[in-house]
């Protein structure tokens, strides 16, 4: 496991690029298997509506959700989020720092437990609510099935399947499975790159957002603080993700009120898996957003604002 030297000092919070409200607090957390991750919180006991736990996606980091922290604290919620192991300023799980890697997908549940303990240690108000984006949606579904104590959940383009053609899916399963006995699981998955997506892709070709200001903000964050950056996933991460998503697809939906938002221009996760899951989630609801891309929470205002209103209404 590797990580930035800053892990030995106070946990930083890069307010210069986050767009977060004042008063945020960051901390290092040690998981029960000895991995050091980073968490942050805004708001506190005076937040009348409870606390939103934000589960980020792959490659993401706390500062990316600074603006969302501001939106939700202004609506009366406290807000807490995390750098998952292997990304952001958390301990990286592979000596190649730009490689997205995990030993087993279930290890992310250790990070969930550490974030929950952090929220309680800071006396963040209950009830707790969940917002889970992309890979965080996969982690979040597992956490809900295993009893995460939240009153309601929101998913944004959850990674319950990856958008692959039939041939690509077969190749992903075959290569990532074969890499294990051959000792190649630490190699980067085919067609992936070590460079952060937001720096190697132009705005016109991006699959994340139609909002130029949001796109530029993400680029500034990585440029100003390169330690936050992450490239493509390893074959191990890919195999672990495929196994976890297949396993979760066979489980019934948990007894938690849930809403999900999905853009019509989604090209990263599998919309079919999302429609299937939400169609069999008792009391669940799926909203398809015309023109939205993968980052619904970082879209232009005419898309994003109604989603925030819907989240607030759902959490009420």
C-alpha cells in the first residue's frame, strides 16, 4: 500500500479548488485492516434534517463534492464523504500510484464502516441518508443489503453493470479472470490509460457532463493537486467489480426507500441493469433525465437543480 507523505500529518482539505462551504473538517481514518483513508464533514449538530453520507465513484475524491456539500448544508443537512482506498489521498493499493486497484471489492465495506464511525464520532445528526454515485452505487447497494442505517437512499448512475458490448463483456471476464492465476492482476486493464480522464479528454468528447464550467472545475482540481489524480483500473479491480455486480444482481432489493437518477446520454454504466434493479425495488423510483450524462449531480443548472429538489423531497 502506498500513499502521499501527507498521510503522516493532519488530513488536508483543499478548499482552494473544492467550492465547499466554510467549516469543513477532514480526518485520516484507519480501517480495521490497517488502510488509511480520508474523510471530511460539513455541518453538525445544528443541521436539523440529519446527515447525508456521500459515496463517491471510481477515481473520485472529497473535493469533487465540495459544491454538493454546499448545496445540501444550505438545505439543512450535514454532509460527510470519503476517499475510498486506492484513490484520492487514501492509501493506494498498488505501488503504481496512477493505477486504480483493490484487493477485493468487499474491502470497500471496511471503508464504509470507518466513515460511519467518523460520522458518529463527530456527533453528526441522525437520521443518516445515502447518496451514492457510480462505483459508490455498487458499494452502497452492498452496504444497504448488509444493514447500513440510513432512512432513505439516492443513486446517481449507479454501477450495477458496466456499459460494454457483448464481445467486450466476454473479453473483460476472460482476461480479468485469467490474469489471476498468471499473476497479472496488477496490470492495467486493456484500453485504459494512466492519465486522469478529465485531463486526457476534451470537453466536446467527454462522457461525464454537458456543463463546461463543471468540466473545467474538475480539471483545475487535478491540476492543482496531482495527488488526487487516478488513471485506469487494474485487471484485478475489473474482475472484482464484475464478480460483485453479478453477485448483487442476484440479491433482492433492501427494505430502504430509494430513488435513482439516470441520464439519457449515459455511456459508462449499464442502463439496462439500472432499469432492472429499480423496476423490482419495492417503493423505488427511477427518473430518467433528458440530455443528462454520467455526472447528473455535476450537470448544468437546468438538469442539476431539479435533481437536488427531488433529493431533498425524497429525504423528507
